[in-house]
């Protein structure tokens, strides 16, 4: 038996993820030691109130309220407490004390990532964060290493399990939005305050992390265009289904050419979108996550799995702990974040995509030609039009029809101008729905 | 601009993968240099006959027939020539000369992997092989690093694109096996000698590589149970579809308890299997590959993408080149292969799975009870039975029926004994099909 020096692991937080990390470290310590070539010793767990964790199965003497003392002297600090502060200060302390850091904190990275990565590089410390996006699905390491010789063109991510669960129930069981949301809440897919999920904040944080990594560019959270699912209607989901689509909340990160300067930039956006049912993302059901990406050489790739859950997230944290531990045993400064490309982040107006526009129009000769003319005036080319009599709430005497129009690719700016003119038109009684169409 | 020391890359082979590796290195050298922190200089390409590569776009002066001289003095040797010899000798030379090696050679690794990994460990060299399984899909690195803190329970891989293409065409277009195979040949999905693909040899090599890595155990190629797709019939595919399944050639790697010793072992097998259409693997169409796995903490994960192709494979090779190059720049001996678990590889007889058995039986009272009795005598529990009149080629006067039986999990040994007794039974005119059912 080889004599190992034990590596000292400090754990910050013992919530649903932290308690699982502790359990895995304690239960599988021997096997992990063999993989690493060193023992992994959990030296303490910093929490606010140890009493609350008496029955957690973690030896009670490991708990401490003194995170600072725990951190100083640790080889690897695992931050799974969440929130911006004191997580930011504690991670900074850990790196300055010579420890490597493993974090699952997407909010912190999306907000203060650049500063933390810069500090890590200055100090020669490592900051691992596989668990911050899509829980157990390996996506950070594949982007950072496996695809390091390739060029990522675009990422479509379903990176929020709660909203995917809601949209999937609306689609599969023909549920109204509020009913699906209520079920998600009861089954624990949603927090009591669902804002972070349903308004797309959580997905936007993950999008910022993915885009920064994929494009070697710092993408600030504020630069991520964000729309949640609160405006997605039962009717939209049903009509999408009839047209062979499914509504998903997508995080889209892509390279884009700035039309004014002609220079390359990137665009990062989170919004509901129509995806063809036959697309691999169309088969991502329930609370699962998936990251679909297109690379210049590799072509399309998809990474699929559970996007949340304490033990799933703990798996990703442990993978990072093993990486950090191997670095301690085998030496070498590991991988630094790279923002060498430093591309501009372009506004949503420059995004080029397809749209599905649903209009209620008065049912008279010439209306279709008029509507088509509006699209054409704004250089938005129409791919398909489907007209049907409108079944809902018409007043007597005012026959209306529904037009479902799918466009070819157009800029967001052109589409917005088109919709504005349609809204003002007497022939159009309502612009009932505008959804981006992705993945065709 | 930072002054870089150029890293010297030697390329062995300039076929469909090698020529793309060279092109990517030559075209994207500057960008790769920024990611690595050092220039990547292609110093030579060893081929048998340089003349054949005059129009390859690779500068002609880079070609050489003297692989040995090229290797000595290189920092990173990329072996994409394929075959066992001289690839094995050249990789050995490369590592003894102090270079790291990147290879896409699955046959070599499945055959001589343990010896090569041992040599690498002795020498402190690195042997990268992401491209050897499933082309551009990152699977080696996720298994080796992302899931290093987890426990892989089972892998289901669709790791051969040619056979997946054939089976997918049989399923989607209701084609006979020979027609689908002919189309695959015409479209370049199959080699002129399709044996390696259709007999499952290629998938078995990849299964050995995946299982060795996932279970920290040396799995020799000879220990992989292998059945190809040559016995899969049009009728089986159609009947699977009607029952909600799809036939896939699966590489199954799993932990298993040896029933005689009670000790843990592993089982690795390649064979056609029924997979539920709703399973994520059921949506892997055409020539694509996917690796679906179940980990104790992470739960189910799937990695999906193109499983073949020169440029796709080159993407994986380049990712490994960047990893190797970073190691040269940043130091550290990287990751060694780990076979510490050293589990026994168990024979197929111990495998426990479900089966679909299709029987033609004489249509008389008592036959169903008799058949059920045979299953029961061998402790094979029946989950569903579907009986229908047999439409095909009965002689007059001998009415037959078709029984499609899906079992609960049973050992291969028990099922084999059951099938033997059914075959010998007067009530059974034919055991028309026996297929394993996976992924329920």
C-alpha cells in the first residue's frame, strides 16, 4: 500500500449539494484515494448553524461556523453555499491562502467570474466549476478541453430543469401554464419564489458562463438578453405541437457578425423558442437538461442528463475535487481561463433567426397580400403561411382568420419593425404570438 | 505579443483524419497558440508514399517516409495511421523519445492498450485517445475526469455509425437488411469489406476501451462478447417497431455480481438489442453515435454526435493535442490510466437482462400453458405475451400462431436453457427470434 499524504478538503455549505458531497467523500474516500493517489480528507464543513445539521449523517465535530479558519490550511475548498456574499470573499480567501477552489455557484461566476478567474491566474490557483451549469452533465470540461482544438459556432442549451418541466407538461399533457407551474411547485421542481427560474435569470447566468468559455470572451451577465416563460401560453404550445414544434426555453450563444462594423462578435440570449420535434433537443423531457452545440469540425454534439438535484450536482463537484486533487499530487498549474478572443457582445437587434408570427386578421380579400407586403417591406422573407378561420371569441359580423407565418432568417430589428407595422394595421386585429424558431 | 517556444508536432498518417488534422493545425495555428500559450508547429507528416499526397493541400516538403526520424525530436506525436503495426512500435518509440502521444487507433488500444498505458506510466508520458471512441463526441475525458468522483454503473453505447445507419434505414424506411446495407455502402457509410462494422468488431474494440476506463479495470478485447447485425431481420425490426422498440447495435458495459463467488465483476458485450423508442438512445438516427451511461450519483447521462468522419475525428485529435501541448507548457505529468479496481471480467452466461422471444407454435389448446411452463421451469419470469395468428408460409392443415414473449430479467444461462427446451418441444415449430431488451 502506498503511503498517501492526505489532501485537506474544506466544505462551505451543507445544503442539498453540500451534504451529498460530504457523504460521497466520507463513503467513497478509499476508492477516490486510489484514483487520485492521495487521501481526500474532509477536514470541516462551514455552516451558519451546526445544530440544524445534527441528524445529517455528517460527523458533528466536522461542523464549524468559522469558515475563515477552516479555509486557511485547506488544500481544496469546495464552495456550495450559493449566493454572492460571503461566497465571493471566501473563495478569494481560499485562493490567496493557496487552495484550489471547486464551486457550483453559477450566480457568483456569472456576476464576478472575470475577477475571480483573473485572481486565480495571478495566484496560479485553479477554480473549477463543472457543477455550475447543468449539474452532473459534463459540459465545462468538454468545452474547455475536448473541444479546445475546435471552434464553437453556436450553443443551444436547455439549462433550466424547472422551466423545461413546466413546458414539457404543457406540451405532453396539454396543460395550461398555471396548472403545469402548480404541479412543478408541488413536485419540488420550482422554488417557492419561482422568479429565478421562470423569468430566465438562472438560465441567463448559465448562458453567460457557457458563452464566456466557448468563445474565449468575457460575457457579462447584463449583456445576456433574457426573456422567461411567463408569457408562453397554452395556445402557443398547442399550436407549436400541431406545426411539428415544441416550445423550449433556450439559452442561445452564437457567433455573429456586427452588421455595422462587419466584425465578428457574439450574441447570448435566453428566451422561449420553437424547436422542431425531431431535433435532439425536442426529446429532452421533464426536468432534464441538455446542451446542444455546433462546432466547426466536430459538427453537432449534444450532452444530456439531469440538470439539477443534490446528488447529481455533487457528482460534478466530486469530479472537480478529483481533478484538483490530482493537480496537487501530480503538480502542474492546470488550465487557466482564456479570454484571448475578447469578442464584442452584440445587442439582440443584430441577432438573425427565424420567427413564427401568429396574427388574427379580418377575413377579407386582399388582407393576405397586405400582410405579406408588410413583411416584404422590412426585408423579412416569408417561408410558410397557414391560414385558418379563427375559432375564438369573434364578435358577430366581424369574421376573422388566423395567420401563422414562419419566416426565413431575419434580424431581430427587422422583425420588430414588421411587428410594429402589423400591430398598427387596420387589417390585423391582434398580433397573437411572436416566437423565435431555432434549430432548423 | 508573448514569445512562444514552438511545440513540434509529428503527424503519422495523412488519410481522412490525418489530412484534416494537418489542415486544422496549419489554418488555426495562431488561435490554437493563444489557447495553449505556445505555437504548435507541424514539423512533418509520415506517409508511405508522399507522391500520393501532392494535391492534399499540405506543403509537400512536410511529407516524409522516415517516421522514426520524424518522431525523435517531436514534442507531440499524433498517430492516425491505424492498424496494429507499425503504429504500436512507433508509439512506443515516441514515448521512449520523450514525446506525448495522441492516437485515434481503437484497434491498437483495444489490443495493446494495457502495455502502452503501462509504458506511458513508467516513462511519465501521456497517451491521449479521445478520438478512438465515437469520433468527436467527448467521452474519454468525461469518463476519466468529469465522472472521476462518481461510480459508473452501466454504459450503453451506439458506437458504430455504419451499423446504426443500416438499422435506422431498416426501421425508418422499412427496408430489408440487404437493401439498407447496399445503400450504406453506396453512401460511404460502409467499407468495401464491411466485416469490421457489421460483425461488431469495431464496436467491440470501443467497448473494451470504454469499459476499461469506466471500471478502472483492464478489459481484454477477447473478453468482449460480440454479435454483429448480420442476423437482424427485416421482420425483427418491423415487429420491434410495432411493439414500441427499435433495434440498435449496443455496446453494453456493466458491473455484475458473479453468482458463484458473490464478488463484483464486469461484463462487456456487443449485440443487437431492443431499446424502447422513448429511450434517448431510440432517437439516435443515421450514422450518429451516442454513449448513454448511468452513474451512481450523476444518474443517466448521454453524449451524442457524429461517430465518424475525418474532420469530426480530427476535432477530437486536436482537443487532445491542445491538452498535450498545455501539459508541455504548464508542466505536470497529467492523468495516468487507472486499473486499480482490477475487477474480473465475467462471461456472458452471468449477464442478467430481459429478452424478447418470438415463437411459432402449433395453434392448439394447452400450447400457451406448455410454453409458459418451459419458461417457468428455468426460472425465467414472463412479463408480457402477445399471441397472433401466423400469417407466413403455413402448410395447409397445420395452423400455427406467433407468440411474442418479453421476459423479466433473467440470466443468459437460464434463457439459453429455456430456448434449448423450446426448440426441442413438439409444440414449438420455430424459435423465430431471440433479442435482448435493454434500457427499460
